[in-house]
């Protein structure tokens, strides 16, 4: 990672389907992470330093050093959720609570890290039927939706993700998706945990070229800017404060 | 548990301090759970069947049968958090997501089950200095505060619990506590996880007779009524829905 | 209103369409308010005393005496929003802030009272095309959804109400509706204002017999129970507190 | 307003106390608005164009042209709330719903515009007794708190503002204040209304030099950046959509 960048982003991808399924290979020949990394670099230029990490690397590419430097992490996983070591999940969770932003994409809803941070199953309905998905904006003016034109946008073919999505009520609900087959879905949600900001965004099935879509890239890159940590120094550990913090006495205006 | 009761409540207490610390023994000779159980029975009478369970029982008193029958569980723990088996925590979490209410009391903030459901450290500041705690109502009219007179109520001596309390933003914030030494605390909070309702209430240090207090008992017993499950049948498991749910065609009014 | 009832409900209806449009007259020969009143009486029996009020009555049927006695008010309006006197809206708003529950139905989204309480335009998209509406549950276990079977329910023909619905983010989002024509809608929402609980529920177009539907009646009658005031006595007026509330000094446990 | 600036800010101040009370004149010889304007210019430099407006100007300084250009408005009022014309309040409300940010300061809690947007009385407790106020951070990592060091910060002498603060539950609660006399207060809150972001911040009594404080200036200037509108084009007016939005048919991946 270069030291001049304002923001260090790590794109984590399990990188399994791209190497085993021809249709996915065609959409993402170098992996979903590379398409996301390019979109981030194109959007934020020299302000950002993007790093990729995959499941099969030592420590899944998430060494202590990488974690410490990362301001915002993207997470794409599906077939390999169970292969992610708990010790790494522990560390990612700790970093989120310390302030690292986390963007959880599509099937990442069932990842260990997202379930850990939500406290629920994060399960949902799903169907692969090449359906149109229409994402309606319900938080107009939100910075994560900046630049999205109109009241909704569409994906011509998408995997259906439907309610009930077993998550805590989001802090902010940004879009609700409509699917041809009869379902709806809370497709863009924000959460705060500790000092960290979390964004879940559902579009992104590997068999569709969704991460090449302008609106999808716009939302993800907006979310990265939104999720980056501030420089606050509040500590989260439990502390036994032995005495009242300071003498408390009436004061006069200075 | 009797079968005629509308509501089955399990009061779980680690039951450690009451058997080792004279001051706690004096406040709660038969254990904190017995005082809570009495308050619940006194309030709800024949509508409720109350069961107690403690850490040292087999399965911590939380067999599958007990868990399946429990509508609302109270949780008091402190010195023994680490001694609670993960397998039991798994089961309690599952029951909450299925709809069982959970009332987490005082030092239960650091219990495995609460941290599991919140996704954060749940840590806070604390100090034992016999301080006055004044609980200000910020959600007037909430059913959990029903019967509390005035704009605040006080505990003459309480353990200080102070911010930052590392929890997700509560769905509802009911009271904010003021402490003599200079701290504030979000002392009564609600959360929803899956189909389950969760209430965290901070007063209750073992060295003070706080669970004998009228307002504290009132809030806890109100919360039990609030947290009881409804009879909804929504399932939370992930499901692959192979076809659109039903033929979709314009309809005329019946 | 009878004095033995636990809960006094006032069903307010502008009562215009039922007297001018044959199709509405057929669905609601005595007015939408009478169908709602019957459903409430059937559900809650002797626990409830139901009163109806309409736009053309003196003070729109909402005298100070009626308002003072009302625990929960239902509001259905459409063509006559502008005919509701501001002085009555002032009084209804005050009663909500004092703790009166308010259930706003369908086209009541554009009523003066709802817009007043929300602070936004409360506008939305709409279309009358006899479309199927499917209401998906997103807050399973919520007491307002008690007794609703399954993960969604349907209305065979409904007026489309679609996003963007210009409301503040609801405190709780209970259902999201799917419409055949391509829209979604946050169709069941809760809000708190002062001591009052507010529930907005969108189904209910006058040209369809929607208020005869079991699920719709169940949700509305559940909401009435949810919205009823507690007996708390917190006052909301501004107050100049001249002195600190009480001497603040360290205390010892009693 | 200069055209090169990224952000146009209007600081509105009733400007009454500064001209009639010596102590206020001493703190703010040219008016509270001038101190705020300087702080904003010092923080954001050429990125911002700051304009001041006061009650005694024609249209209170808020012509259609000024309103149309304003990205973020600050509002300080107290003695003159009732003197603000309803027609201007209507226009400010409309601009907020269209996306203009609004920062409401201190006694602005009782302004027409804030009450209009909240739907509640916005009343609170208060006392002038030169008390210490300690603001505890409860949303660490929030961009509005960026640069605030430590877990709390203090104002040596402040007017007490206490609960119950009659507002809707904030979308985000950032700080909770502790006062020597025994009160707490939700002192920094965010709300969304339409496309507009609203921030309420309670410190700022005219008899204290609070707007010269570093932390207070930092939070207000942070909030301006947070509240600025995005360039989204979602419209909020009610619309009758006569036909389903587009032909809905199964699609194949492109």
C-alpha cells in the first residue's frame, strides 16, 4: 500500500467460482476483486490505495499488517464461508469495532464476519431465474446514493434475494428491491458497530456481470468514502474508573 | 412449569456472589433469581409460570426442554461469564431468534449471549462508589415504563455504569442515567434480533438491594410482558425458492 | 362511550366517497368507519368502546370531550383533507403528543394531521390498476403482526402506492409491499411523537373491499392495542427549573 | 455568494440579544452569526461561501434567491421565534425537503422551523446556573465528531438543557450531556426529512462564549460538511403514475 493515499482499501474475495465456473470466468476473468479494485481506482484515483486478498492466500491475505493498514474492507464470499478461519474473523471484527469500514457484498450476507457483527442468521430467500431487479431509493439524498439518477435503477438480470432477510433493523435503509417473481428485498442497508461503519449491498451474483454496472459501481465507491474511519480516538475497552472523573463544582463563565 | 400459564419465564442467574460475599448474601439470601421470581409472580400472578436456573446445574439449568418452553428469559451473570458453555449460548441465541424474549440485567452486558446478539464488545465504564443514579425517561409513554411516576426516578446508591457503552444503536432508548461522579449511561434499551425482543436494563449491582426497588421491579416486569413472543409463524431459515411464488396476473376485486 | 371499557376508540372518516360513488357504496354501504368499528368491536368486545366521527359533523365530530376520552383514533380521509379545520388538527396533534394513539389509514397519508406529525410532504406514487399487492413481513414477531400466518399475505386487487414515500425513517418498518406493476412500498410503519404512538398502514382503497379482509382487520386491531396510552404521567411542556433538582451528595446503600 | 465555492452556507441569527444585553454583546460584539461565519470560513476556506441573514432584514434575509443558493443553513433564534413569518418558514421547510442541510443551534429547538420538521413541541427543561456541561460521545467514529479527542469534552459554564426533550427519536444520537445539577440531555442529534439532513446541537447560550470553543466549532463545521446536499435528482412530489413503469418480462443476462 502506498503511503500517500488518503484511504487504504482491501478487497477480499474468496475467488472460487471464477476459477471453476465458465460463466463466472467470462464475467470476471481475473476475479470479482479485480473488477472491484479497478472501479475503486478509477473513481478515487490517487486518493486511494487498493489491495486485494483471497481465501487461498496465507492467513487469507489478511495478515495483522494488512488489517492494521486497511481503512475499508470489501467482502465477497459464498462457497467458502466455512473455510474462513475463526481467528481471522475475530481480527476483522476487532478492526471493524476499532473503526475500519466494512462493505459486505451479495452472498457475503452469510459470511462469518457479517453474521458475527449482526448477531442473527442473516438468511434470506433466493432464486436464480434471470429476473429483473428494480432498486427503489427510499433514502433520497443519502451520500451513498450520490449520483444515482432517478427514483430507481434496474438490473436486467439478477439473482432474486427476498425477504425475510434476518438482520437487525438497519440504522438506515437506502434501497428496496422489487423482483419480477413477487419478492421485495432491503438491498442497501447501513449499520454501525463500535466505531465501524458497515454497508450491506445485495446485487452481485457471480453469474451476472453486475459489478460492471455503472450504478452498482457508483454505490460501492460512494460507500467506501462513507465508511472510511474518522480520526477519533475514543477507546472501546472496559475500564474501571476508580474515582469520579474530575472535581465537580459550580463554575463561572471564563 | 404449569400448563395454564399464559407466559413461561425462566430467570437465569449465575448465583455466585450470593454464596461468597456477605453483603450480597444479606441483600439476596436465596439469590437474586429468587427476588426476581417473586416480583414476577407478584405482578403477573396466575398468568405466569416462573422457573429459575443457575450456572451450577446440569446444562446450567437450560435443557432443551426448558428452552423450548421458555417465553421470556432473564439473564444475570458477572463472575461466571466464561463458565457458560458455548453450546448453551448457541441454543439460547437460536431461541431468541425464534422469538423468545430476553431481559439482560446489569453485568449481563458482558455475557456471552448478549455480546453474541449485539456483535460488539458491550464494554462500558464502571465505578463502585455508592453514587446516586437518576434515571431520566426519554421515551415517555413506552409500555416498558408504564406506571413509572414522574420524569425520572432515583436509586440512592448504585454502581456507576458509564458511556461509552459499546452497543449497536438501540432500536429504542428508554432511559438515560445521570451519576453523581460525572457520567451518563443509556440504561434501558430495546433491540430486536430475529423474532426475539431484547431488553437491556443496567441497574442491579449485587452489593445494593436494587432488585427490591419498586420502579426497578416495575420496569422488569413490564419488559417481560413486552418481550413475550407472538404466535407468528414466520420461519427464518434460508430457503431456495425455485419458482416465482405464484402466477402474477392482474386481478379484479373479489 | 361506556365507562367500563378499557379502551376508547374513535374511528374518524371523512365519509364522502361512500355517499357519492356507487362502487364505494357497495363496498361500504354505511361507511368505511362502520366496517372498521365492527371489526374492532368483534375483536376486542367489552374491552373497547368504539365511537365514530365524520367530517360533516360539528367540529368534525371531534369535540374537546371526545378528544379527551379517546385512547386511540383511526383516521381515514382523502377528498376532504383541506376541509378539516386547522383548529381541530391542532387539538388532535396535542392529544397525540399527550399519549393518544393514532392509526392513519391509506389516503390518510396526505391528511393534515399526518403531515403535521411527520414534518414532511408524505407524498407517494400511486396508480389504480387492480393490481395484486403482496405484503412481506420484515419485522417478524412484532405484536402488530400477531396472528398473521406465513411470510407474506396478499390483496388480490389494490391501489398501487409506491416509493418514494416522503416520510421520516420509521421507528419500525413492519411490512414492505410488492406490486405487479413494478413498485415497492413501506406499507406498515410505526412512529413515536411525544407520548403518542402512530401507525401508518397503506392498504384500504375505497373502491376495493379491503377493510373486510381478515389480515387487514387483524393488523388494524392489533395496532389499536399496541397504540393505546400507558398511564405514565410525564409532562411535555417546557419548564424553567430554577434550582438543581435536589441536593446531590454521596449516599450509602439503605 | 461566490460561484467557485463548493458549498454555500447561510448563517441565520435573530440578532436580538447581542444588541440589548451587555453580557451577550461582550461575547459576540458583531453577533453570534459573525463568530459562526468566521469559524466556518476558517475551517473550510475557499470551499465555502458564507452568507449571514438576520430577523430584521427584509424577508428575514431569506429571499427566494438566497434560499435557492443555500446548501446548508444554520439557525439561531430565541426571543424572536414568533416574529419569523410563516411564509418564510414554509419556504425553509420546502428547501430542507429538497435537500438543503439545516443545523439548528441551542434555543433554536423552539423555532418554528424545527418544530415544523419534528412534529412535536421540542420543549425541554432549562436552568441558568453556570453549570459545567460534560458531553459524552455515544456514536464514536461518526463523521460529525471527527477530531474530537477523548471520550467526552466539557464546557465550563453552560445553560442546563435537560430531558425530557420532546423530539422524535433521533436517527442518530451522537452525544449525551451531563449537568452538575442532576440532568442529562441528548445534545447532538441527527434527523432526515425528505432529502434534507438536520443536525440539532444544544450548546450555545448567548451569555456564555460557547461558540468560541474549539470543540463546539469543530462539531458545527463537521456537521455542515455532513449536511450538504448530494446531487441526486429524486423528486418528492406526489405523482399519479398511470401505467406500470415498464413492460415486465423475464430477462436474460446481457
